C-alpha cells in the first residue's frame, strides 16, 4: 500500500487555524476536504493516508477521528493532546479509535528546551504506555531538545516531521545536518520526507536545491525509517501535489524497489501500526 503519511484537512468555519496569521496564508485560507485530496491520491496510486492535526485542540482531533471513521483513505490520525496534563492518559484514551499519534507545535514554544521539561517528559512516557507515536514538529532550534527527549524516552516511537525543517531557502546545511545525523542514530526515531518545498523559496525553488537535503535524510535514517508525506495542502503554497511526489520519487530513485516501497508506505504502516487489518478496522 502506498501511503501519504502527512496531510491536513480543515474547516475554517468550524475550527479557526491561528497559525494562518498573515497574507502569506491567503492561498490556503479556505476549507480543504477529502474530496479535494482524493484526485491527487488517485493520480499517484496512494491508497492510505495519515491525517495530522493543525490546531491545538481536542475538538479538532475529535473531528479528524470522525473523518477517519468514515469511508475513505485515512488510516490513522495524529491528533493533539496536552502533554503536560497529569490526566493525559485518560484524555487520549477518551479520543477513541483511530488515534495513532500525538503532535504539538513545539516550534511555536518560546522555550527551545520545552521538550525536556519534566512535565513534558512525563507526558511522553504516558504516550509510550498507551502505544501511541509522538510526531516532532520542530525546527533546527529545537532539534537538540528533541534528541534529548528521544534519548530520555527510548520506549516511545518518535517521528520527525518535515525532516526537522532545514534552512533550504538560505542554502544552509548546518547546524541542521549535524543535528539530523545525531537524532537518526536513535533507533526509536523515524523521519518524514515532507515539507521541504515550503522551507525553500516558494517561487524560485528547483529540485536540485532540495535533493541534497532529502538524500541526507535517506542516508542518515535509511529507507526503513523514512516516510513519504505530502504536507498537503500546506505544500500548495510552493508546489503542486504532483511536484511533491516527483521530488520524493527523484530523491529515492537510486534505491531498490523494496526500499522505495518502504519510504512510500511500508515504514508508515509499521511505525503507525496502520498496515494491520485490525488497525484499519479501529480507524473505521
């Protein structure tokens, strides 16, 4: 099964998206539904998806889980929960079937070491006990703390979103590349090959500018710990869905067929536990 391991949906009339805080977001300041995404998935033979939160609310997570419970390609939801809540275990369990992971906008926290706070680490251990994955939404500023947290909670499976947001637009590799290599040494961390186009200049980017970053991800983690994700519809700020898929296919062109299958589905199925028939049944 080919899987898009990272996309969003939102209904702005029902749920505001506070991060859309300027005119830069005007092209995506509208509702996006599964019906909008379906033609893109069909064009590339993608049968399953992982739907990821975009606002910090239990209400949105419940709405995304309702989508996953219906007919369609969504195999699991990475929702939001308050990691600092002493009742996190009960709160996440109450969200119900279909929840495969939790994410928080760590990149927006004023403290770059937020992930290493004792109350956050306690929350991460709670997620591990619940069998959930934790998606890391961080920039190079927070990558050292992400590394420390992944070391501190080795029983939890972490997924680094958007390759840790390398500074593509500046053409820089450091310190991002070093941080990525370090966190890739931890066996409980995987990485999404996603979000690179929006880290580049949105109007002038070229594949040859992005491929070195993508290949560093593949070299550091290996195909068995890399997951393709489109980051749709955010990616449309800089590229069409077709272009995002083409970039990932170019980056993985040197791999074997089995390795490409891992990046385009196998890793996501294993990490999120969505390849098993019973997992699909739980998700609806």
